[in-house]
C-alpha cells in the first residue's frame, strides 16, 4: 500500500511540474505541500482496543 501512495504522490508532483498555467513559484509551493503528505495505514487505535471505542 505504501508503494501505491508513493507512486501517486510522485505522479502528482510530476504533473504539477508540467502545468503550463501555473507559475514556477506556485508550482514549487504545491510540490512542497504534496511532498509533505503523510499517510497512516492500518487500523485505528480504537479499533484495536475495544475499551477506547466507548
């Protein structure tokens, strides 16, 4: 799943670089935002500990 997230993130960064209507400064800012994306995978803590679900 992490490989899929990384591939999608990298593809988005590549697309941002090639947008003709977006200036370079805005492209850089958008790329920085995408690069900072983090993903959490797996079950939530409450799902693993029934006592927290209440």
